[in-house]
C-alpha cells in the first residue's frame, strides 16, 4: 500500500436516538448521533413499530397536519 494516502481512523462513540451507544472507528473523528441503529431498526428487531424518539412525527403533524 502507498504511504500517506489513507485516512486516519479514530475511535468515536455513536449515540442513537433510542439511547443505544456503541464505539466504532471512523474517519470523521468526532462523536456523533444517529436517528436509528441496529438495536431499534425493524429489520433487525423483527418488530414493526412507529419510532418517534426525537419528535419528527409531531413536528410534521404540526407543520402539515390536518386542522
């Protein structure tokens, strides 16, 4: 491999809106938040549920909802 062309991977903590946190490596370099992770995604859990942990559905209803 060529030297000096590959990005540096740093340990970061990823925090999901459901409260799950995990540590991974990333070139981003800072901790970050995600809306959905494998602990709460319906594909991985096998449960179909309405996920609104950050209020996005209420925000949509307030903006575009029926009166």
